[in-house]
C-alpha cells in the first residue's frame, strides 16, 4: 500500500476542489492495481516518478501502444505539457477530487504581449489520442483575467470524470479539425470559460458559471460543420449569478448547440450575444433542442435556431465525432 500524503497536502487539495462532486475510478482501471500501468506518479517517492511532467517526459516518443500513467492523490503544482511526440498517453488519477494538477499563470503574469493567454495553461495536450480520467485540472490564479486551466490542441482526446476549475478562459478546446470528448465532467468559470475552434462534445457534464458573463466563445473554422455540442448537460451557477449568456462568437462562423440541456435561472432569456458585431449574426450557428429548466424560458435572439427533433439528430455524438477509420474512438474501453 502506498504511503499516505501529508495531511497538509490533502487539506490543500480539498480546498482547491471544493465545488462539485465527481466519483472515483473503479473496475478494470482500478487505481489500486498499479501493475496495470506503465508508470506510477507519487509525491512521496513510492512510484516511478514524483511529478507528472517527469512521467510524460519519460514515456517513449511515438509509442507502438498506449502508455498508461497512474497519478496518486496529491496536489501537483506544476505546468504540464503532453507533447505532440507523445500520442496515446492515458492519465488516470487515484480520485477526481484529490488528484489535482494546479498552477497559477495568468495573462499579466505571463506578460508576453497580446497572445499571453495561450501560455497560461496548467495542462496542455498536444499529443493525439490522449485520455484522462478521475483527476482535477485547475488554474489557481483567481479572478485576474485570462487564465487557462486546460488547453487541448490535439485530435481524438477524451476526458472522463474530470474536473476543470478556473475563472476566465478555463477550457481552451483548440485545433482546426480536432475532435474532443468530455464525459461526466465538471467545468467552471466566469467569462468565455469554454472557448476555441475545436469540434468538442460535452456529454452529461455540469457547466458552472461563477459570474454574470458568457459561458462559451467558439471560434469554429468556416470549414467545420460542428463546434461545441452539449448533450444532456446541466448549466448551474453560484447563488449571486443571474445574467449569463450561452455564448458569443470569438470568431465569425462560431457553432454551438445545446441538446436536452437543463438550464438554471442564471441563463438569460435572449440566450446569445453577438460580441457587438452584428455581421456575425449571419454566420454563426447557435442552436438548441429540448432545453429545460428556468433558463430555457423566454424568447431567444432571432438569429438563433430552435431545432426540430429531426434536426437535432444531426448532433448525435457519432455524427459529430465519428471516424470511419477509427470507429468509436471516444469509448474508454481499451
């Protein structure tokens, strides 16, 4: 049995992930079965590595098969990058609430000019076919402007039972043509906290607003048929939040859809904002089907689409993410 982390580390971890609840991984990927993994990360020195980045750097480049890394509970204050030459990496936390990757970079701290946002990540994924399960990714900078927690710029990536915590720009789902899947995740933030140009499906996720602002800011390329698709999700908010938009277009041609999503009262009745660019209204594709809850009431802007049941079928996970050559790559089973 691995030694327990110090009580101080556990206390800090609990504080960092106080909001929401996510369960612990079980079954075939049981974290107690360390032999099922190629590497184990443990801060107390009982594993192969003491930091997550060291484990990734130690993995074979362009491996012939999947590289599985178990991360034991702890608060890992580090800036982690999964390199493009490290595809097929799996990170599995010992528990979603106690396995925490955290860092506090933000726009002003980076101070690299107008593009500083893109250097603020806590976890950056560039290797294709990445998978993560049962862990938390946090940007701890607080409400100080742009501060990315999770930056994904890779294709066929899967996040299951994860928590992504931050304020502005929490999740950057990037990459033209990149497909990303989030299942049973908890995502929180203030402004544009799910943003980018990837094709991303969020299924059974809780999306939590911490301020009156904008939930999504897609920048879908004009050539891509889908941007962000929320399936059977739940939109919630802090008690003092009452004016949140579903989204605004970071770039023209932004595409965002909410399918069978429960929306609390913080969602504005008009739903969508044009980012003070009326010309964008003719190019965006903002859609809903079977929205529920108090935030689904009222009249949306005239340039949004209320889908019929037949039209909503186009937004199935298989249609949005599908790949004839790789099948249902988003399934966790290996």
